[in-house]
């Protein structure tokens, strides 16, 4: 019971420590979008047409986010694997990710400008003044596309390097610059909707610049290293990351189809109301999307360590504590439906006002099931469950909503669209349950059943033991329990003795020197795995960073008689590796 409490404490603490920064990564575009929408609807002469232009940009916004997240998710999965097995390749991973993502940003920028200059944007709308406003907004946004995609990649790597203060600074600076820029370009300068796009572009360049300075000054653990770089890694990143971005890619087509249906059956008022609702909802969607990103990050590391137990626990944290956060948020949005609507529209007699209120009352209801779908898709991606990693994002991103919308919008108008989004969550849940049912040949009764973890990941329950240490009184029992485990596994007495001694010394060192550094509540998780002919010992704690090998090298000649426990571990083990993973100390010993 204590082991379970300790593991929950470690993983939950790490989960909610990482979550705000992952939310910030996603919320940059969201808040910029809502600020643009407020200025467009309130300070541009034809506010409804300006809002329609922003709504028409939504498919491209989905494409940009999808392209960026493809590289973010693919590199995060590889990072988790290399961090546990081959840290030397991370510099090459960093280099390849930035080079390919930057190239994509430049190409996308060029295509957007070309579309405006050649009139290709007429495929989205031919109605004036919507087309002209859309072209102006698109040009302003295009300038910042390379900075947006590169900035998101740097944000991901900095988060993995535990540079949370820097990412927070860059995010806040980005948001402030965009707000000031919008006011300057719309209220003080006659730049119109082009100014809205331009201020967003300037803000993402600030976002990129603040983060890039950290690397330029040479403070980062990872750096650009083109020499000997394996550029084939780019295809691996895309292969691992495309399923994570697939939902957003197909959302681009969903937006085009839904926009067509709204214009045909509801009119421009429906498109304007949906743009307003989505602009405000974009502040809240980063929470479940952030949970997905944290889940994928922690799952990737757990898979790299072949830790099946932690994989299940990460998903449980998301579906319990994470779900509670989402439910509270949903209730708040529904209660504030009319105040949110009045930010954009002020006349209750106008149909657009009614459509927007109903949007705020119905759309939030799809969030809880969407959280399940998003995080399960992230798991399928990290575990390389190929069918589910494609089927679920495609259904969630487009198929479920489009099919339901084709049936419901002609009959129920805007309410039909909102209800379609809710029904989509039930369709995705049925796919998850059905997939597990097919593999298990029975109905799934637990999170582990629902995940149906592939047999190639990790070892069976009998081949591992997990022990938690939350105080000095528990250290003495570590040696006995590991000894019993080794005896049951038929491990020779010499290695059994060394394993028991190593972990007792390591745990005692954490308790003595780590637990007492501050007044926070700490725990250490010990994991012993018997795989093949190898005995793998790991101890993970949430204390201040401490590299035992660096500490040993720094000790002077007069300290040779001290820290016998650390010296003993290094003298009897075949391999000792220390890592600081996302702010946690991880010591791995192979005997």
C-alpha cells in the first residue's frame, strides 16, 4: 500500500508540475486567437466579416499546429528512448528536429503568401469583403510561421531539460507582446485585420528569441551538432509523430466541411458564432491537450525504461485527477455562457448571439470524453500500436464529427453541430473499448485491460519487484525484500547479495541526504527487474538533483573514508548510470 502511495505521489507530483508548462505551449496560439477575435469583433468596422475571416483561417491553424506537434511528439518519444538507453544521440535528435521543422515553416510561409498573391484563397470563400479580410489576415500570420514552429520545438526541448522558468518567461512575453501589438495595430494604427496577424507574428518571434538565447549562450545540455548527424532520424521522427498530429491534420478537412455545412444551412451568423465560441474555448482546450502532452512524455520515458507499471499509473492519474480538473472547468464554462458571449456580441435579439450562447452551453460537454480519447491516442502512439494510433485520431479529428454533422446540421442547425461534437466522444470511447475487447477476447474491466499493453514492452509481474521508501524506518526492509525476490528468481547468491546491498545503501543515502534538504514531502521508488541474465536495479526520487558520480569526483583526498555507500555501489556494479529525468533523480544499476 505504501509503495502504491509513494509511486502515486512521485508521478502525480511530476505530472502536475509539468502540466502548466505544456498548457502554456498550446495556449500561446489560443490566447493570441481570442485577443484577435475580441479586437476583430469590437474594433474593426465590419466585425462579423472580420470574425468570418478568422474562422476561415481555422483550417490552416489546425494544419500549423498539427505539423508542429508532429515534430514535438515524434522527438519526445525518441527523447524518452534515448534518455534511458543512448543519451549521446540526443544532440543529433535536437539538430534534425530543428532543421526539418524550420524548413517546413519556411515552405509553409511561402505557400501562404503565394496563395494570396495568385488568388488561390478563393477556394475558401469568394464572398467580399470576407475574401479581402481573409487575405490580409493570412499575410500577417504567414510572416511568423517559421518562428512559431521553431519556437514550439525549443519549448519542448527546454521542458525536457527542466527549464520551466525560461519557458514561462518566453510564453508570458509572447502573450503580452501580442496584446500590445493588437492594440497598437488596430486602435492606434490603421492596419486593420492585417495588423492582427502581424502582431501575432511579432509575438512568436519574441517567443522564439527568448528561448534561443539559452542555446546561443551555451547553457543547454543539448546543442546543435550537424557533424556525423544521422539525417535518417527525420523519417523516424515523422513516423513516430505523424499519428500524434493526425487528429489535427484531419481537423483541417473537418473545418472545411463543417464551414460549408454552416454556411449552407445556417448562414454567416453560424460561422461567426462558431469562430467566437472556438476562440474562447481555445483558452480551455489547452488543459486536456496539455494533459495529453504530459501523458505522452511520461509514457515515452516509461516505455524507454520498460516500466509497465508506471505506464498504467500515468494513465490512471490522467483519468482520475486530470478528469476532475476538466469537469470543474466544464461546469465553469457552462455557467459563464452568456458573459462569454457578450465579449463578442451584445444584441440578444441577433441570431449570432443565441448561437454563441448555445455553443458555450453544449460544446464543453465533449471535453471529458475528449480527454480520454486524446491521452489514449498518445499512449497508442508512444507504444507504437499502429492501428489504434491511426484509427482513433482520424475518428476523433474528423470522421465522427463530420458524419454526425451531415445528419444533424440540416435538421437542427447550429445545435446539430454542437451535439455532433459530443457524440464524437462516445464513438471514440467505443473504439477504445472495442480494440481492447478484440485483443483480450473479453470486456476490459480495468485501465490495464483497456490499455492492452503489448507483450514486447517490459517484463511480467513475476520478473520485477517494486518497493517504496518514505522514511528511514523502511530502509532496512529493502535488503530483505530484494533478497527474497532474487531467491525466487533463482539468481545466484553473489549477485543477490550485491543487489540487496546496493539498493539498501542507495535508499539510505537518498533518505539521509535528500529527504532532509527541505521541508517537502519526499519518496523514493525502488524497482528491480530480472530480464534475461541481467539484474537491473533502479531508484527514483523527487529530491534535489544529486549526481553521485560527479559528487565522488569532486571529493577531496581527505574525504576518501566518507560516503562508503556510494563508493560501494560503484565498486560492485557492472554499470551505474545517473540521470535527472524531468526534475527527478534516477539511478540505474546493472549487476
